C-alpha cells in the first residue's frame, strides 16, 4: 500500500471517529435530538442521521456577484446545501491587495436555499476583489467557495 493510500485511509478513519463522537454526543443534547427527531423517529435513527450529517460537509454553489458594484447595500447571493441543515454562511470581501474589506453573516432567504449578504463597506475598486464564502452545518463541518471579481 502506498503512503498516499495509507494517509487517505487514516484521514477517513479520523473523520469517521469524529462523526461517531458527534453522533453519540447528539443523543445527549436535547436541542440537537429535537432538530433531528423533527424529521426522523426514534433514537437509533437520530443517531444514524447525526452520524451521516457529521460525515458530510455542506456544499456551496451558484455564487452570484453580478449585482456587486462596490457600493454599500449591494447584494451577493449563494446557494448553500446540506444533507440536514446549513446553520451559518459567512461572507468575506478582500480588496485587490488582499486586505480584508469586510466580513459578516448572510441571511437565509425564504426559499431556504439561497443565502444573501448585504455589503456594508464601499469598495472603490471592485474589479479584482475577492469574495470568500464559508458555510457551516450543525456538526460544524464547513466548506468554502472563493471567486475573484
């Protein structure tokens, strides 16, 4: 077995071990049990749902920056999906020199899929700026999506 295959197996074992710990701890947290139980019946199914959720990070797609002109109040949208629930989406905007212009939390739209961020800072040079989006699910898995404007 090659070193790459071995390290990939070790990474998967660690990921699974963390998922088992999350799933077991979920059964001791009434708020988490209630969240999973709302769609699944029985403690065994809650455990399995939590285990499955802990093994999969959310997914970000369809980042829409075409309405961003650099003005305060511009809207940037992204779609965030998860097998259970996305709990947080954060946006960061970086200037062309790489410095952080602003960061903040997006608001989930009524359709439950789109997350919308309203800009708070004027960016006089939006072309060449970078948008970084980070989504997190209930087990605190995260994913990132970056786009240069």
